[in-house]
């Protein structure tokens, strides 16, 4: 798309890499420090992030909870569920599973209908699922009308047809999933992260159970994709495809949005490909280029220079190779790699200090001893091991993280650098039982 003549003629904003990095971090609420607090701040953060990608894996905490902890003061695991399922301000959906603002539902119902009908810009497996399990879908629909809410576990394997799909091992599971993907049902709430399904009309406000105009939905999807990345190439990837972005029409839509000023073209020094940002972000980009931090980004407490932040494994600013592009930091989530292929550890998290990724650590939560255990810490620059400012910032980050996890002890013996280990264990917020 970047090569079409009309885009080359568009006004281009040029940024250096430092500005681009701060913009992307700031848009996501990660820099220059936490600017939200509590349950209200959780909602604000989820909206600013555009998508809260959900993941069931829980080693120390789930990825989405870590992502919110890095942005929201006083965040506790599961608080997002209160915002989503009790307040009904968000709903979860998609083959790329994420929580999205409830007021966006009319746009997403366009995508849901496209998935049901087999639109080429959508997941064709959904339509096939509907054909393959038509009888079970009719059955689950009737049960939902009768019972109100159901969980996949309500249906015993012995009474169901076994399937081979990674979406479920029973035909009832796939039927419920199909109804959820196509918009007939929504997640009422979750039990141990498993969806409890209910008919859409019992979950969403009535005025949102409708479809927006097709063209309006398409522009919304492009705009949301750009906002999610901060700076986006708008190239077709597996994840962006699963977010419903209409790539068959993207070039035409992009040209119109550039002409209207909804989007702007951005050239980052050192990046070959033109990226796009929201037109509404022009002033923020100019402020950052001039060395000014937008007033609305002012931290409530510490900055990321005063207190490091740990990035979630699926955080969009660093996952899937983006850490290398933005930070020169080679990060791969190794949780699905065989042990002998791991360079660092099973659940290694990047450490953000200031506006750079400077280290990573692997850890576990010993729930029996209620102890947060550091399994290893690796610095990008060995000199940081003797840096007093970094040592203090790291100690503060660990102290807040231990509180977030609800642990009573920190075991930092695996940290090799004496200064960092000593500070981690003697933080003013640390419990006297930390070792």
C-alpha cells in the first residue's frame, strides 16, 4: 500500500526513533508512568489500549492482568472482569481473543455477520463450523433460550459427539463457540476463565444490538488498527486479519482516510516502510518531537525512570518481534518452546526503564510458600548492575509487583548482581521476611 502514488503525494510527518518509541509507549499508557488508578482507571486504560488481549495461561499472573498492572495503580488480578462483566462496559470476542468496548458492538456485529456468511476478509473456518455442526447449534440455541446461561462443562462428553478441533472436544463446545463468534450469544461472565454463555439480548444493551453502516464499520476497523499500534504499517498479518480488518478494501479506504485527515502518513528515520497514525494525534507527535510530554500523559505517582515496569508477554509494544524494531531488544515469549530451546526462561518478562527495554527476568509464584521467586535476571548492558538509579527503580518495580501478586515474600537470591539483589531485598516497601 505504501507504494501507491496518492500516498506518496500525501503530506509526510518525519519522526526519529526516540519520538516514535515514546509515542507508541505513551499511546498505550506505558510511558512516562502510570496515569490511571483503580477500577475507573482500569476502564480508562482498557479504552486507551484499544484491545485487551486475553490469555488463559496463568504462571505468575495472566498476561492481560500483567498488562493492566503496568498501566494502572492499585490494579488487582481480575479487576478487568468487574469492568467487563459486571458493569457491562466491555465484551470479549474473536478468534484473536480480546476485550473490546461495549459501545463498539454495532461495528463488530458487522464483522460477526461477515464471519457467519463467509466473507473473504473473515475466518472461513467459522462458516464451516456452522455447516458441520448445524444440529448441535440448533440444540444449543434452544437450551440457551430455556436455561438462560450455560457453560461448556454443562455437557458431559459421554452424551456428545467428539470433535478434533482445538476450539473444543465436543460438538456442544463448537456449537456454543459458533453462536458466540456470529453474535447470537455473548460471554455473560467467566468461571476460572471459562466462558459462561448467554443470549446477546440478555447481555448487551438493546440499542447496541444492531449493525453500523458497512462503510462506517470498515473505517472504524482501519482506525482502530492504527490506534492500537500507534504507528501502523497496515499490513496483513494473522492477528490483524483476525481482528476483522478489511484488507481487500484497505487501499481504497486508506486513501480516503488520508484525504480526509483521519489518518496521516509517518516516516520514521531508519524504517523503510511508511507507517500511519491517527490524524488526531498530530499535536501529540509534534509535542514529543519538540521534547514535550503531553499534559494528559502526566503520571499520578512515579515515572518509569523512577520505577521500572514489567511488560506482559503479549503486550503489543513488545510482542511478536516488535521489541526488536522499537527497542533493539530481542524478545520471544518462550513458554511454548521445549525447555532445551529456551534462551532465558519459561515466563520471561521485559523490563522497561525510562523509555527503553533494558533487561528481562524469569520468575515463578510459589503459592504454597506465598513467595515470588526470581529465577533469573539478564541485563542488556552489564553496567546497569552497578547503576544506583536503576537498582532503586528495579527494587520499586519488584515491590509493587509482589503486592499485585498478593505474595508475602520475595526470593531474589538468583539475581547475580550484588547491588540489584541487595536493593530488591531491602526496598522500603519490602516485607522483612524477604530473602
